C-alpha cells in the first residue's frame, strides 16, 4: 500500500496543532501516512526585495519546498497546521488529477459558508513530477517583476495547470458539520481553539486533543511543556485532565490563568517583560495543578 506523503506548513510554536492534525489524519485511514512539518526542511528562503512581496507568515513560502523534498516525483499533499481532519485522507490522495499539476479546494466561503475569501491553496494535491519548483528561483522571478505575491499565493502562477476542483469540505473555513466536513480549517488566528476558548468549535478540537493524549499520540508531558513554553493556553491542561472538551465547564481557576496568556502571534515589542513574567507564572501554576 502506497504511503501518503503529507507536508504541513508550520513553525515550532504550532507543533502541538501539527500533532493533533497528524492524529486526526491517521485515525481515519488504513493507509500508511507520513506527516512532515516543513520548518524541519533544511532549505533557506531568500526574502524578496520588494516588501510587498514578502511572505505574510513565516511559513507562507514553505509549500514551494515540497516537490524538491519529494524528489520531484510522485504525489504529495500540502496542509496548513491549523487544520483538523475527519474523513479518510486517502479520498483526497486518490483524487483524479487528469493532467493537472496542482489541485486545490474550491471553497470560497467562510463562517456559515457565506463570507467571501480569496482563493485558497491551503489544501493542495500536487504532482511533484510536474513541479520543478525552486524557492530561490521563485523569489528571483518576483524580484524581476515576473509576478507579485498575490499572483503566487492566490493564483498559484508557478503551476502550469492548477485546478480548484476538490470539494470545499476538504478546506472548510471556520465551519463544521458532523458527517460532512472532511477538514476543518481554523483560519482566524485570534480565535484558534488552542489559543482561546472563544472559537465555537473549541470543543471539537479539544475532543481530538483528549483522544490523542488518551491513545498515546501526544504525551501529557509534551502538552505541559507546550503550555510552559507559552505556545498554547494554560486551560488546555485542565480540559485534558478532566477529559472535558466543553470550555463552558472550565473552572474559575482555569479561566483566571488564561487571562494572562498572550498568543505567540500577538507578542511584539510592546509586550512588556512584566506581561511575559506574569504569563509564565500562570503557565507554571497550571502545570503544578495538573
């Protein structure tokens, strides 16, 4: 049986979400699967000269490593790290390409499937044999004015024949329907369920985290280390210990400690040393209580 190769755009701070994604993929398929976080690739990303062409996230350009990492042969799947799979990934892997070099989901809606969004290449099935991508060459072409960031990321202009034909359920943006959604994409960074309890699907993601811990895909020690590192909110420790995915049932103590958490993407030069020290103390208290 062919191994399904999945490459995930991410940074070290998102590794808990990668592990939950990995668990959710493997629990729903009988196929062998390899999940590779792309920050681990030893490939340098040159920065475009024009600030308008610079990547919007640290992992925006990582997806262009994939054909090289895959030996410029065979199929590969690209996913973002802020995803959660509910169906057999083999259904995506075996999608007919019919000569295309890149397939993407045709989802264009957001919450409630009504919000207009730019074309998405957060889920891709790739024929690496047709994609001779080199990130240095791609950036050089942007510097030469051949195309701009929007052409690259929203039109996939470096592909010969990209087709948005995969069902929207494989890139469901902030919308979940049990039995129908194949892949839930938590796109709003300010409400991602590992950073806050405010996402309406927090219990869905935390249920997967609890299952991953129970089945040994993630150790309690690893989760504790992620909280202590400030990568995820402290109250996750309480939810996993109590096996309670519903954030509405969190204790007042857990909620209080979350008040001091500052998500990694929200930290900047204005974040004071006092705020950081207070956040670390809250994380230590959460770890001590769990």
